[in-house]
C-alpha cells in the first residue's frame, strides 16, 4: 500500500482511511501487507520522511523509492502521485478527483489541467480501481474513462473501539450542533453559516461548534464574527472529539461537492449521534439505511436550516439506533472485501 500521509502526521479522512485499512489488513492471517506514506509510521509501516515540502518534491521522493516489489506483489496506491512504479498487479484507490478538487480550491486552469493529465498517466496501467461509493464509481468512469468492470465499490469502515457505548445527549445543556470538517470552500461551511440564523430563530439557546482547519478558516471566521452562538474550535485530538460527540445533539456534514463518502458521518454514528448530511457524493450512503430524512439538498441553506431545526425539535434516530447502524460498517468487512479483490488479481 502507498498513501499520502499517516493519520498521526496529518489528520484527515483519506489519511485515516489509509491508516485504518492498513491496520485491518495487518490483522488478517492470510495476507502479508506493507504500507508506506509520509510522516511517522505505525507499527509495521514505512515512511518516506517528513510531511513538509512541495507536492512535486514529495512525489519525486516517493517515486524514486527503491522498495523491493516483485512482479507477484500487488501494489495498492491510495494517492496517484505517490509511490514507485508497479511491476505487477496495480490497484488504485480513487478517493477523489485531484484536478477537480484543485479547481474548487481556486487554482489556475493550467495547474488543474496538469494535475488531470498526471492523474490519467498514473491511472493508465491500473488493473482495478476501488471507490467508496457508487457516485464516485460513476465519476471515475465518466471523467477518467475507466471501464465500469474495472471499478469495485467497497464502503469504508469505522473504528468502533474509539467510541464508548453511547448515551443520549445531556438534557440539561444547551443543544449543541457539531460540524467536523476541513475548512475548504467545497465543504459547504458557508452554507451552514447562512443556515444557522434560521435555526437560532426557533432555538435561540442552540450552539454551533465547528471543528477543523483549512485555507478558508479566516474567511469563514469573519462571516461568523458577530454571532456568539457559533464557535470555531480549530483542530482537536481524538479524545476531545469523542467528548464533543457526547455533548452534541446531532452533527452536520454540509458538503457541496466531491465527497467520496464522508468518514466523519460514520464516526458520528459510531458515537451515537445522527448526522445531517447533504446529497453529495457518497454521503447519503452513510445514512440512507437508517433515516433518509437526514439527507438534504447540497448548497440549500433553507433546507439545511429546516432539517437542523427539526432535529433540535426532537425526532431523530436514537443513540442506540445510530450505533447499531454504524456497526454495519466495520473494517473487518472492508478488509475482507479488499482481500477478495487482491486474490482475484493474484489468480
């Protein structure tokens, strides 16, 4: 396995997925797995060094890695740019369209085009692709011309052991809505901020806590500067995040574009808190089997305000129902699905 960064070095959905999948595969008896990414590696992993430096410099460092890879070794690449050439079977995890994400972040047309061409080059000889949702399967087929028969949809898992058996939210505290997101334009935090006055109009005691960092942090903070019901907490560690989930009445994931699955929605469910999500990418897959009313249209502040207001009025899946739904997304199940894919390539 080759990834971008280890989660301990750079928290984020892709890095948590890579780190947790590696751990799940290492726990299986009938596979020998190694994994390399930037940052301090967990037990059994490797590192290409520190996470600093330009993307191009890190890509070159990873490409020139002379790790021992035989023609019988299956290489599973989790970010197109990082990793040496694969002499044998190649699997590519498509976590998102790098070029389109860059366009959404405001990069120049030339940079976006260069990234797209580099993606196509690195995907060219892949034997199989893995995506986390049907939406990204369709995007990969349409935008990158990958035949559908070469794409496997494997939902991610969630580490249930991180979260204690959940209890209902505290009844004697002001209702708290928790949003855990990178502060980037495509994450829809601006839509949430526009929606929030509609929530406090009905629930003036409600509080919104936004956890995360990103390039849009200053812009978003300025938008909420005069609203004392909104707090930006920055980055918090896993222990603190678990405590915040326990305090929350519900969570919200307001993404407007390019959401592969939304691991944070699964974490919220594991903690016993229902996530209000947008109909964006793979996000609906996390809650559709629990309560379809948790899904709202993307980029619609009024619809988001109405659903959050209704959530604070009371009708939501219970903590036990959320946890039971999360238990259908285990890393053991995801690891077994990957192992079946690897065996198919090795046959």
